[in-house]
C-alpha cells in the first residue's frame, strides 16, 4: 500500500499578503535609567485626564461583571447633542484604528486599492492590506497632502481615500476648500475618509473638520478619537459620522461589545468637561508656536502644524542625524518619536507639552547639536 501522506506536516497559513504587512510600532515609552521619563513620543495629552472622566471611570467599578451597552447609547446621545449630529449616523470603535479596519473590510476586496498620502498614518495601510487591497501613495510635496497628486492615484478599482487632517506624523493640513475640491473630483463610489484625530487643536480659520460635508455627502466619513484632546488614550474610544447606509454596513461586522463600560462612562464625562478641554487646547495653541520658533533658532527645519505636535527635520551635514538626536534626548530622559517607519529618516515628531517640557526638548537638542558640531 502506497503512503500518500505529505512528507512534511501541514501548518495553518495566513492568507496572501498578511506576512508582508509591517506591524505597527508605537512611540517609545521607556528610557534606560529613568523610572518616569518625559514622554513626548505618542501625542498624548500632557495634562492627563479630566477629573470628571476619572470619577466616572471609578464609578462603574461595581459593574464590571456586566456587558457594556453594545450600541454605546449614552455616549452616542452625548456626542450627537454636542456636535448636532444624528445619533443613528454614528459608529464607535476601539480607537479610530478599528473604524479604519471596518471600512477596509466592508469596502475592499482583492484587486481593489486604497489611496493615502505618502506620509499618512501607518494604520491606514495595515487595514487596507489586511483586506487584500493595494495601497497607493500620493506624493506629499513639503510633507503636505496635494489634492491633485491624490487624484492621480485614483482609478476604477479605488474604493477608499484616506486623508488625515491635520496629518500625522507631519502636522500639516489642507483647507476646507481643498477637501471639498478633492471630494467633488472623486467618483461617487469612492469613500473619502477624513481622519480628524487632531481636529480639536486646529486654529486656522480656513480649516474645516468635515462634519458638514459628511452630513450631505453619501460617500464621506469623518473619524474622531477620545485619545488626544480628551486624554483617554488608554481606553481606546474612537467614533465616526457618515451616511446611514455606510454606518449600517460597518455595524454588521463590528464586534458586539467593542467599547467597554468604563470607556463609555469616562468618554461621556470627558465630553462634558469643557474646562479641561479648554485648558488642553489653550496649552497647545500657546506652546506650539513657541516650540516651533525655538527649534528654528537651532537651525532645524520645522513644519507648520495644527496638531498637538511638530515635525522637525535635521540638516544633512554629517554628524547631525535624527536617530542620534532621539538617542541623545532619551539619555536625558526625554522621549520623542523617530520617523523611520514613515520613511522620514531625518525627522522627529515632538508632542507639545508644558513650558518646562518644551524647554527640556530645546535644551537637549541644542546640546546635541553642539556635540555633533564639535565632533564634526
């Protein structure tokens, strides 16, 4: 009798493309020799969390044995009232990242493509590739979304266009008029995804958050998060607003209880704490230009930002590299974000913090540049 069994054991295999995806790597959170380093690597709210949100979180400790409301109805109602939105047109995710994944799973199949900016947030490409869609990158001159470059990448198999506005990791942005021009030029069956994770920090009069566009357009979705301004990064609460048909399709594959009970309670309370939100915004609006000016005085290239962070690039002379500067700062207990994963090897992203935080960054980079110049 012939043995037809395979000579080597069969093992489970991921579907095509999964092992080609580079996993997401976040900003560093530890520095050798420092129990509590100054963390400016993840764009968190340096003021922490609203006291009201913290109390709400603790207040549900006696209910941890219960499933959360699968529709997040309390938070849904609060958001709808706050932003004058129709509650049935909202969806919630475990961070905005889950919403990006839902979008790609709903609208992409093998052979389709997604378009994003050259330096767009890494989570977009991960979500698209997991759905076996091609990712197309539109060049970003001066690290800023160029509408015409985006449109050149769109074809008959494009299903989604992701635009972060303000953009991460660059902090750059495009006006509401440019967003509307992009939308008007897109085929009606292409979804325009407007990621507004940093919308609350934008203070330019020409900036628009996209909610009004999404109210009237059947192919626009605006994504937001409680991780940044609201100081709830640990709880992972994202939300989005779009046409009812889009929300219904995404809800069909959304995990049943994806926003946990403490997260719903804390987010609802944070939404109502206007005093904390005002302080958080005011700090960034005040310290962001101060940091930009200080970095420019060091001879570094700084890009105008509407986020709670800035992008700084290093001169091309030998001995002055972003990677070495990142290491130098970490040795002083200051953590910033290297951008090699975004193909910006000569850049660092620095979260805007308190005045003393900004002083520590500027003093550290000044010391690094002096050392590098002396060695050169």
